[in-house]
């Protein structure tokens, strides 16, 4: 393996036009590849607006099988640009069973597999439990031709267990396709703290696991079902890459479409883990209570 590999994050605005979103993602993948990216990650559910702001059974029509039409387009983009592509799709597994799913296609276009989001939120305007069955594939790492790629999705970012179990499988980078933003009415009071907590949580995963962490978020103010322009969600962008020491390598803006390209250093991962040997010192004999809901 070479000493380095290069990753790309796509930060984009998502419209109601699925074809336009796919074309934008394809163009961004190509742009990242031209800048040297070998693995490119798209934002969560990038094919359209974040539909989980309301509960509406008609929206299940947005889901599609994997493999399927959109996954095939991602495969073609991977092959055309000789890059690994991490996508994020609303998966229709069967009538009545749907998942929030990350896909991984190798640089040849080969479908390497998928990760189904394990932690499903239910917050104001994030009504994901209505739409998504919790993942049943476990935590996944894909041995691509470019790097060992771990995939988690958005709400998974708050769970150290998810990052740890992904890192234990050899992930050199953990990608988080993401759709997170502010409630505009709360932004002035809580916005800075919310964004800081989001970023700090994932940088902590990078440090604790001695691996790269990369979050690809969307941007744009997407209105609520009632169209109230003071409501909805203002997606905060700020896609970023943290190195294994928790240092911010690159961060995108809050409001512009961008492609971030970052080179990751395997030797740095080795050095960090040698000097901070957290995996060596884990007390796996003493962690039984971690699998309990409450350690009474």
C-alpha cells in the first residue's frame, strides 16, 4: 500500500429535481477526481430535499432498490473517474421495509456493498423513525482498491461505540454522509454550541481511534411542510476532515457548494497509535455493561 491516499468530500445544495441532483453529484465526483481524490463521499440522501421534516406515506415512493437506477449511476461515475464512491440512498428493501443506506462502489464501478444506518433519530423535523428501519448489517468496513473505508451515517456520529467498532475492523477513514442543520428560530441561542458539539464529537472519534474522520454535509435552507420561511432546517455545511490527532485538516464553509480534497497519511496513523496506544490498553474484560441499556 502507498503511504498516502486522497479523499474528497462533496458539499452540495439539494433541490427537488432528482436528476439535477444526480448530475451535480456526478460533476462533483469528477471535479474531486481531477484534484486527485481517490475516494469521494456524497452527503446523506443527496437525491432530494431532506424529506423527513414531515411524516407522509406518499414519500416512501422516493425509495428505490439497491442495486437500482441511482446506485447504477454512482457505479458509472466511479468507473468513469477511477475513484471509489461512497453514496447515500433511500433504500427500498421490500414493501414496508426501508433503510437509510450508504453504498460503496470501487474505482472499477464494482458494488462492494452497503451499510444501513444503525442509529435512527426522532427529533423535531427529523422524523426518521417513521421512514427508516434500523440497520441490520452491523458496522462495516470496505477494503477498496484505495483504502479501508468505514461508513457511518449522520446520527451515528454521536455514538462512540459505532466509531470504535468500525475502527476495530481496520478503517483508515470513517466517512459520515450527513444532513444536519439548525432550526432557524434556535440558531441565535444554540447554533454555535450545536455546531461545535457536532464537530467535537467526530474529532473525538478520530483521536480515540487513531483514524481519519470525514463528514460530508449538505447546505441550504429547506422549508418545513407549511412553507414557513422562519422554520424548516438550515443545513450548516461545514463538511470537514479530521486527522488521527483530532486536528482539523480542512473545513468547508457554512453556505457554499464545495469539494474538499485531503491527502491522508498512513504513517501518521501508525505514529499516533504507537504513541497513544489506546487499542493496546483497552480493558475488554471489563466492558460487559456496555451492551446493557442501563448499567444498574
